[in-house]
């Protein structure tokens, strides 16, 4: 039984192409094997085939909710990686969305500085 699927992820080279599915993965977070027009096969992660993948966009000004930043900081600490940053207080801004208050960092100014403890390299953000 041949099924077709469409690549919905906008940054994939086969975006909006409909391909024949050769095999679905045995685990939900795996990759589907599809047949290309030239007869070769390719594995594509399932999430790139889902309609929601089309919603992924690149934006000029990213906004990260505070819980996401805290989770990222926890991951950095778990891996014994430290990043020393000095962010001017006026750049920290409270924003409210439909889920309640979230914190965001306004990075429109380049005066935040970070230093990688592994290399000692300073970067502007």
C-alpha cells in the first residue's frame, strides 16, 4: 500500500513536494523513508511532514518566555558549561501574553556582553 506525504517544513529543500512513503518509522519520533522522483530513497523526520511544521518562521526579534530560558540555563549547568553574561537591567522587560506574565529580553541594543568560560572569548549580544 503506497501512501503519499508532503514535506511541510519550510526550510527543507523538498518543501511542498509530495513524495511516496516507502516505510513509516517504528517509533513516533523517527524518520519516514520516502521515494524521490529519481527513484532514490531518503529518510525525513516525521515532524517535518506534519502540517504544524509549516508554522515555523524566522523572526527579526525573538522572544523567549522566562521558563524556557530557565530550562536552557539548567541544561547548560548540567553540562558544566558556564556563560557569564552582563545584560543591562533596562534590557530586561516584562511582557504579558494569553498565558499570563512572561519575561523577555530585548536584544535590540548591542551592549550585552557574554564570556565563554571554556574559551574566555567575549562576545557582544
